[in-house]
């Protein structure tokens, strides 16, 4: 039996309309500064300098509307009172913020995936010789089985061996979220998956699923190049830090020290 949790760490309490500011490399905290539309990033991505709107060549923005598109720029133009340079600057800031968040989300997805795989695998068995999905095939939904079969088919198409780790890498973030849903409360969560979160709320599958849901939603928004608002940034950071804390607090410590940080970022107002 895998070790059970040793209590739930206190959850950070982030509120709306506060910006994220890093005071140590990679660490996220809530600042009391008000959101200022159009403000820019500084010392972004661990020291890469992104300066103010002087980076925007106001005389050479003829490419912006045809290449970014009017519909995509429309909300930025609205916030910028129709001023194209400010709108493009805000669009740039959104791209950079999304890139920083994406690295955190990617790290969290991989940690979650492997924590779940480990929880489904007996302690004395290697994933090289064991497929937990086949072992638990009888309790999987038709959708889960379909996703698994599609992952295997993609590997076959690429002439790659369908090992457990390769299959897992083909499965998207939403697949792992679904394994934490109410459908699997008695069949997977109680006997196995709760132990993937050994430092978290062992009894509360709903709590874990809710945080993973936040991470999946923001990940999909970023993947589709959508605008990320301040509240969504706060929610995403809170979610990924909470998930990592529940899985392994030292992994969060590493992430805070090594992954991109958000410093002085202000998103568009939370009016939608």
C-alpha cells in the first residue's frame, strides 16, 4: 500500500483584479497593485528583457490586422480605445504570459500523468513490463478505451513501439482529468489514484479534480491562442501550485526556482 497523505497544506487565497508578481525566481504571489491595461512585462522569463511600448514600431503595423486578424485583435483594440500600437503591445504581452504559463502547465501535466501511472502500478512492477490500462480495462469507460486505442494507433502509424510510457505521452491532459472524475470514484480513485496525491486531501477526489479542471481549461485556451485575463492567470497558477504540492512539494520547490516567472504582468480587465 502506498503511503497516505500527511495533511493538506494551506491553500493560497488569490483574489480578483490582482496581478502576479515574482519576488523570488519562479515564485508566484499576489500583489495588491491594481490591474493597468496596457502595462508591459519586465525582466520576463527569468531575465529576458521585454521593454515597454518603445518596442512597437508605430509606423510599421500594417501587417497586424491582416496577419493577426481583426476578430482576434478586436478585444485588444476595445481595451486600447482603438489604438493599434497599444492593442498589439497587449497582444504581445498575452503571448509571453501564455508562454510562461504553458511551461508550468506542461510540467504539471507530466508530473500528474506519472503520479497517476505510478499509483496504478504495483510497487514491485516496472512500467516497462506492465500496462495499468489493460489491467483495469474492465472498469474503463468507452471514451477512455477509445482514447487509449487511438493513442496506440498513432504509435503504430509512426512505427513506434506501444510501450506504456509512449502510450501515456500520446494521451492529452483531458484524459488524465477524466480518470479523476466521479465515474471512477470507487473503481480507480479509492483503491489507487488517491495515493498519487499523497500530500493532499486523500478523501477529496472532487478537490483534486477541480484543480486539474482549471489547469486543463487554461491550457486549452493557451493552445488556441486565446486571450488570458488576470483572473485566469491567478487561477491557473493557484491550480498548478496546488496540484504539485499535493503530488510532491519538492517538485513545486524545483519549479519555483527554475521555471519562468511572471513579474509585473498586468492582464486585460476582468470584465468578460
